[in-house]
């Protein structure tokens, strides 16, 4: 019985294939399961903090909405069954970027010089032209 190099190579590859998990290569099934678990955890945490599901969606745009809703619903049922009250978040959520930029634009500088009056171009503005 003579074995060809191709047969031996195939045998070696079959033996090494289960080791892909040890190399840190994530299979699509594991990635999907991880994303679903993350979404459920986010949804459950939102419900426990007393946030509406819409707020949860807004604060976590990249998470899977179906998984977030499932986690939110499971936590809601758990809280009802065990008569738990929501925990009020101590740290308020960050405002969206647009609100921060608008606030920064409307806030005068803190150095006390009254800021730029608009009469003279600043050194930065003139350097750009």
C-alpha cells in the first residue's frame, strides 16, 4: 500500500483543522453567538437601568437590535417576577456629538478675554488661506 504525498498532506490538514480555535480564528457561528450574547447583555443592562428600549437602541447603534430587545424583555420579566426596581444610573449618558458640538460653539472661551469678536481674523484662520 503506497501513499502519495497529496494523501499525506490531506491527512495532516485534517488533523490540524480542529486546532484553528487555538489559533484564535473565530468561526462565523461563534462570532454570531458572541454578537447575540453581547446584544442580550446590553439589552438586559438597559432594562435594569430603567432605560427605554428606544434609548438602548440609540446608545448602542452597532449592537444587534433583535438581541438587545430579547435581553431587555428577559430582564423585564425577571424584574417583574422578583419585584426588582430599576437601578438609576449614577453617570449620565454622553450627549450625542451634535449636541456637544453645538454646546461648544455657543459657550464663550474660559480664558476671560471675551473671545474672538470677529473684527480681526485670527492667526489660525489667516494661516489656512
